[in-house]
C-alpha cells in the first residue's frame, strides 16, 4: 500500500519534559488513522510538529514522497496537508463563508476569486454549514466552529487532513453526524489522521489506531487489536 | 477589514471632496493655510498607511518615527543636488530597506514585544545619527533646501492620493485578506497556506516606504533638521492616536483622526506648548475607554441603535 505520511524517530522536548519520544508512524493512502492516548500523551504536540506549527527536535517526516520536516506550515499546507486545532482557531471577525474562502484562496497557488467562491459553496454544502454561511464565527455553536475549521482545511484541497479532537463536547447525535462526515471525507479521497477521546467514534471508523503514552508509541493496530491489547488497557483504558 | 456603515461609494465621495478641497487651498489660502494643509496631509498619509498594516495584522508599530526620520535625513543629505521627487524616493527606499531588515527579524515577535522593539528602534536610530554627527562629521544637524510651500504642498497632495489608492487596493485584494487573517488568527492563517512572514514584512515595508516619502517632504518645510526633530516619538504616537480616535480598521477613521489631530497640534503647539501633550494623552485614554472603535464606530453604534428601535416599533424580534 502507498504511504501518505511517514514519520521516523520524531522527538520533541520542552525544557526537561520529553513531550514526544522517538515516534515512528506510517499512515497509508485512503486510511482513517486514529491517534489516542491519555491527556498529555503528546498527541497534539505530534500534530504540531507534523504541520510545522512547532519545529521538530529530531526525526524526519515524509509526506506523499516529500520531506516536510523543517518546512514552514504554509508550505506544508500548500503541499496538501490540512489540519484543525484542538481549540478551534477561526477568523472571528469574518462570517462563516469568508473563513472558508480564506482556505480556498490561499490553500493552493493561482486560485482565482471565482474559483475560490465556487469552492466555498461546494465545501459548505459538503460539511453541512450552508445554513450558517452568513453568521459570524462567535455566533455559531462550538460544535460547528470545529466543523468550520474542518471546512476551512478542506477548502485548501488537502490530500491528508489531521483532525484534533473534532468531536470534543458534541452530543451523541452530533458525534454520529461527525463520524458520517469523516467517513464521507475519506471516501472522497482524503486520508485522515484524527486525535480523539470519543472511543465509540474511534473504534467504529478508524482503520488503524496508534496509542501514545508519555510521548512514546506503546501500541498500534486495528481497533480490535487495540481493544484487546493488555498494555493499552492498563495504561490507557485502565486509568478511567 | 470592514467598511463602516456608510456605503463604499459614499466614503469615496467624501474622501474625494476632502482631497479636492485641499487641492484648491493654494489658490485662495494664506501661507499659514498652505502649511497647515501640508501638515494635515502628511498625517493623513501616515495614519492611513499605519492603519493599512497595523490595523488588520494587529502588529502595533511604533516605528513610524524612525521611517519619517530617515525621510528627513534623505532630504538633508540630498536636497542641494536633487529635485524633490528624488528625495522622496530616496527617503522611501531607505525606510523600506530598514523595514525589511527589521521586519524579517522582529515580526516573529508577537504582541507587545513587537511594539516595544519598534519603540526602541526610533531611539536606536536617533542615537546612531547623533553619534554620527558628534563623532564623524562634528556638526549638529543639516540644512535642508526649501522648495517653497507650494512644492511641499503638492508633493503631500500627490502622496495622499497615492496612499489612499494603495490603501484601497490593499484592502480589496488578497494581500489585505491575508493581513486580516494574520490579525484574526496567525496560526490558522499559516495553516491554510498564508506565508505569514512574507505578508507581514511586505505590509510593514509598504507602510515604511510611504512614511519615508512624506518625511522627506516634511524636512524641506523645516529648513534645518537634527536627530531630535527627525526621529521624533510624536511621529510614532500620532498615527496610532489618530487611528484609535477615528476608528481602527476603517477607511475614513484615520483620515478623520489625522485632520482633527494635525489641526489641533498645529494650533496648540504654539499656544500651549507645555500642556498640549497632556491634552492628547487625555483624549487617547478617553477614546480607548469610551469609543474603542473610534468616531466611525460611534456613528455605527448610533445607526444600529436607531435601526433597532425601528424594528422594535414594528414589533419584530431578531
């Protein structure tokens, strides 16, 4: 199978704290890949290093055949890697549609305004935010703010989308909607890596899962393997 | 960036009337009126251009004094040999180069650190210039050739037209959108493919260029310049004050602020030189407290209040 993202020996420390330790991760094209672990396990730090938000201490990241470790986030984005943030980061002074327009305009080189505007309609339809398109960001519910982040990333036409706790704070029916949306996104040809605490979602839609604990990868496998793994139950599920 | 409640076209018409009014001042006005108008126009350029970058991007720059000062010295060094447009270009380019260098280093600093650095930059450049005059040339200040009040006046007028055109173009294109995105959320902007450093440095540099050019013109109105008059913190603070007072991130706000404060300063600096700064400080504090969105924001609030009252009368509910 073709590999979409290949991380080798990725590490990061903040002062004396080793946040991410020598993590290897390989994500295949067309996969939904889950990244789980207790709070503080280093999941978001790992995302931040992949997307270029923070510099990588050591290790390499190959994205779709190109070495992206050391690149700035805007270049990584234009290569086709989109992401959402754990705490939604939207353009609060703009209406919903313009947030998406920003992604469409800047995500790829040489986008005309007309092209970008048609991408906006397409993406808003796809994620189901069309009814809220003229609302300002602070006026829409938090669940939709996270979905807006996803929409903005989708507008950049990514090959790989990294979603950081997109289901946090959603009610069960909204979780169902989000799961559907993520599966639909994958079916449209976009590989997905997601950090998530909602186990039902992770176990249902992920093809493979990796578990981080204290910055190190302690397990990797299919949802069934992860659910049956003794180590995982001990360090992760056992805690709750 | 948002347009205030007034229609775009209407705002253009207001500005066009202001510019045309200024254009006729030399035909009827006294020398006093011409000099005052030139000063006002200088501040229109400075405030509008400051607002063009610092408004949407959220990087509050206090470096204006350094850029204007470089314009002063470009005129000081070159005025005996070259015509006014060359001096303006030289002042603008010198400022642009400084802005690119400084911007590449310091625009990584976020929030208040950038502001502090730009504040210190003015003092730094002033200190270097003072050292140069004391230690190297051993002569304080420079004489600047005066091209006459009308030359300076028309140069400022041309710069106002250019500056407002640049402001409109920037806010209408993706350049302005990128700056707004950076101001709203720099992380989000970077992660949708906006090269934040490039946009910030270019925005800062364009602003610096414009300030350098008007600085060069300003120097020709003064006959003599020295580091204290050139690298003057007032040039840094006034554009901020004008934008806060008039309304940040609006098209008309900085223009209104520039006209009000330039006129005030021009009149008060001779009459009550000791306390006019106190008055400005008080106005600044009151503006921030009671009209954080400036005069333009107050207008908008009043308009919305009236509209709401209308809706309530009809019995509608939003």
